[in-house]
């Protein structure tokens, strides 16, 4: 079908919007105002980082560790740049700025899955724009609904954060180096949780990258 990628992108954006509702509810439970939640969703626009920041604040962590955790998770988006840059060359600085803001997991996946340059560009922009609309709409709905819920955890919404991470993690465990990195990171985090302030274990898990790189180097040198 000629525009099948648009249909798939719309479905993906709508599903992500439901997760945006969950984020809004959790943001409300962490005592974020509607304006604060909307600004976070609009300017950060990367779900894992937003969940991390809100979870740290909700658990009693300070803003520095919240921002640090969010930045660590958002750093992966910079790796998508070389993949999508050839698809988004434009003389307009405004368009480039918007494109950079829309470089996330979903837009990169949709763009790189296409078999032509034209479809890749269309998939990127179509996915990005609808994701932005649905995510921010979901955030607003979530904050408003969250104000009506006495305890969001009763609805199981507190499980959305780890569930989202698992969903993001699984596709990246296809090589031994990545599995080693994930395992070492998990061990560091489990050990650090009772010994360090809220939010710091996620930052400490960054040291797991070292063993992963070492494993990849050993494999390549054989």
C-alpha cells in the first residue's frame, strides 16, 4: 500500500499517546503542575527521560540527580543523528531545529525502515508530528485525570515506568557486548540503590559501558 507507513506511524503515535496519559498521571502524583508537565513534554519530548526525571522527584530525589538521569537516558538519541541526517538535509535552519527535536526512537525506527529516501523523509516527519501531538495531548489528559485519582498506584500506573524501560531495552540485547553491559548496569544499580541518593544509581550504571566495550573489543580482535 502506497501510504502504509503513514498508517503504521499514526497507530504508533496513538499508542504512544496512551503512555503520555500515564506520564501525565505520574507527573501529577509527583506534584507537577499542568504547566510544568506540558513544558517538560514539549521541550524534552523523550518519554524515558521524562519518566526518569518524574520518578526521581516523586521518590524524594533532588533536581540535579533527576536532570542527570534524564540526560543520561536522552544521550542515546544523539546516536541516531548519523542515521537520519542524510534523510533530513534542508537549507532551512528552522526545519533543521524542528527535525533535531523530533529525533527519538520512534521517528528513527520509522524513517530507517523505509525503502526510499522520499518515504523515509515522509515517515520521519509524519511520525514526529503526530507523536508530538498525541504525547502532549496525553500528558494534559493524564494530569487532569490524575487530579481525580487519590492513589495512581492502585491502577498499576507505577509499573508503566519500568515496563517502558523493558520495552526499550529488549531490542538492544542482541549481542553479547550489549547483554554484558545491561547485566553489569543492573548489578551496579541493585548494589547502589540502598547505598546512594535517589537517582544516583542510574548515573552510576554508566560505568557498565566499560565492560561492554571491552567485550566488543575482544570479540573484534579474535
